[in-house]
C-alpha cells in the first residue's frame, strides 16, 4: 500500500486518484503510525511552507516520516511536500523543514513572474528513477520558491535560469511540479515511482 499523508493540507484525494489511475494501491493515511506498514509514502503539499510545516508538527508526522525514509522505502514529496524535504524556506523564516536534504528553499529570481504558473519542460541532468534522460517531459508548475540546484538534483526546468524540478537521493524523491496535473508525462512519472516498490535498493 502506498500511503498518501493526510495532514489537512490541500486536495489530497487527487494524488490518491492519480496513483490508482496508474494501477497502484494507494490510500490516504491520517494516523502517523500507519506509515510503518506502508510500502511507499507520498507527501503532497500546497500553499505556504510555514503552514505545511506547522501541520506536520501538529499531526506528529515528523518522526514517522524520518523513520520511513530511513527504512529505505520509496518516498515522494510533491510541490510544497518536496520543499519540506529541506531544512527551511525563505518564504517562512523560522519554520523547520524535515531536514532530509541539506539547504534552504529560496525565492525564484526577481526578474521572472511570481509565481511560476505554467507548463514547463523538465530535463533530466543525471540518471534517476523518475525523469527519463534525453526525453522531453512537460510538467505543470505552481510555485514561487525552490531549493538551489544541488548534488541531489536530477532534473531541472528553465525559469530565469536552471530551477530544481526533481531530486533523488537513494529512495528519497521529490518533484516541484504537480505530476497529478501533468497529463500523460505526469502519470508516467507516478507509474515509475510505483515501480520502485519492492525494488531491493
């Protein structure tokens, strides 16, 4: 079972429906204890970094999420759920991320429109399990903040310069865009993520 974390943020049902559409068994999980039995975990997120970070703390999700990642099961953060994998964000000074990846989430360059609300081409810059190398992938973005491109970055988009669009570190993955809103390319990415379940890493 793929657990989609229900921490009271956004339309979580769309993530479940997208997983089911690609043939996965997915369910909303509102009890942090249920993550221990999950075969994979998805952390969606919309709105502000601070509000999402606060909801994680209020729901006692932080330790179970860290334990799930440490166990090596596939984990996918989406949009603000992706940003929460980092230490913090300029959007919400003082709000703590999960710290699973090093660094801060920062505002997009000042000379581009905020937020980025558009389809954009995602290009793989390193071998990974989510975004095929050498294939055009068009994904739907809605955001004003993103982490810096780092060693964990496996795909970027161009929005006033390279922007981190996808990351992977072992079984820990994250995407800045919304795969559930990105048509066939987005569904294909979710299918590739579900295929990681049961892979001996």
